[in-house]
């Protein structure tokens, strides 16, 4: 509640007024040199472009290093895949799968692998090199190198090179990929592409064994007695390059048995089972494997007559070490072939089933 002072009280007790001393202030200076207003904005405008350029430069430098590592890995893996599939041009360069009936021939290492002569010194006959990616190539070596185009992604180019030093065969892959960067970054880094080189050595145990054996056994014997040209002429490729052999037409049980004897190098024998039954084997090979040819017999006859005897021979284990049934089909439809259930039954009893087309 406010206190009220009466007029009489104010006259008795007068209020003394106190004067405050005057404060003299200095006048403000509006000089730009001494003012701190806007200093942060000015400093930021000067430093930010430098920080931005450094950040962008580091970003493009990191991208360049990544691309270079990628191209280097691509070059190494391409060289390794070429070396791995070098022994057969029909191999898939990605998986290594191939059809066993397709090959480059028996003497491709001597006639189609950049070897100058049959018994040459330890020097190569030059090198083969192609540009990647390659749409077509001439020659066996060039076609093998051209398979590397499948592995290269779009935008990568380069070369693939093969060098044969007889004891050391090398695959060299050089790849390039363009690298686009801003002009001001290029002034600092001076790079407009990434390059990498991959080298892989071809390791072929089969060739090493053959060369060692032929050098140890025949080199001293035929040295100076035959010219390199005549030696090359003596290397005749097999008549059936697909390893399938000549085509044979089977028209009877007797003809199938004769073909089987020739195929496995066996002879016809008559065996006696434990129960006293007689069993005629079409071809018993040198390893004790009994081979039987079937052309016109039905599954009922095989279950009743042949299968019990062979099961007894297998259980006995003294006269034969194994039994193989060879089925020859009469026509392309394969109607005379054993059914899948009968084939599984034979295999469960230990009888191997071979089907001839």
C-alpha cells in the first residue's frame, strides 16, 4: 500500500535534492578501420573459396585413386584368366568350362604357340599383341587374347600381349580408362586417365612333363639327324580331333560284343557262379573288369537271367573286380534303352551302366 506524506510533514522535513555529476562521454568514431561490424562475414568470404577448392581437390583425388585401383585389379584379373584358359581356346574365360570333345589339337604348343622351331633354343619367336576390346582376330594366339574383351567393362581400352620364352610364357595386359576432372584440378594433378599393367605367367604341368621327357630321352638321339621342318611334318594331328573315334553302326548283339572287345581290349571268358551257373562274359579286360554288351534283350530277360549271375560274381569278388553293362540303342529314339528305374536298380547292386549312342 503506498505511503502518503502530508503537506505539513513535507514542510517540517524538506527533501534535499542531490545533483549527479555530469559524465563526459567521448564522441563515437565511425571509421571503417576501427569498426568490427561485418568482420566475420569478410573473413568467411575470403576463407570459404580456399576450403571449397581444397575439398573438391581431395574429392577428385580420392576418385582418381579409386579408379586407378579398379583398373589395376581389372588388368591383373584379366591376365590371370587368360593364363588360366590358355591351354584350350574353347574354355570359357569366366568359368573355365569347356566341352571335352573340343580341343586345340595335340601339338598346339609346338605349332600354334609362337615357337620358332621344334627344338629351338630358349628364346621366343617374338610376341603377339592385340588392341582391346577386339571384335575379331586372326591366328590362334590372337583369338585367345581377344577373349579378354568379354571381361572389360565399357570405357576401358588397352592391349593384350603374349610372349613365349619356351620355359616362361607371359601374358601382359595394359588397360586405360579416361578420367574427367575440372580444369583447375587438372592444373594441380595433371591427370586425364588412369593406367595399369597386369602380368601373369602360364603354368602348364602337362607341357612341362612332356618337354622334360622329350628333352631327356630324345634330344641327344635325334640332334643333328633331322631338320626342324621335317620334325614339324612328322607331327601329324589325330584323324579324329573331337576324340570321338570313327563312327560305328551296331546292328546285332554279336556285332556289339565284337566292338566291345576291341574297345576295352578284353577277351571272352566263361565264368561259374557260386550257385553253379555258367556266365559268359563278352570282354574281360586286363584289370579284371567284366564288360557285357546288350542290344536286343529286354529288361525282363536281364532281371531273370543276367542280373542274378552278375550279383553273385560281385559278391564273390574273386573272378571279377567289377561289372559294366553296355547298352547299344537300335535307333535314335532310344526306345530300347533301359528305363531310369532299372538303371538305378543296377547301380544300387554295384553294376555300372554305360549307354552308347
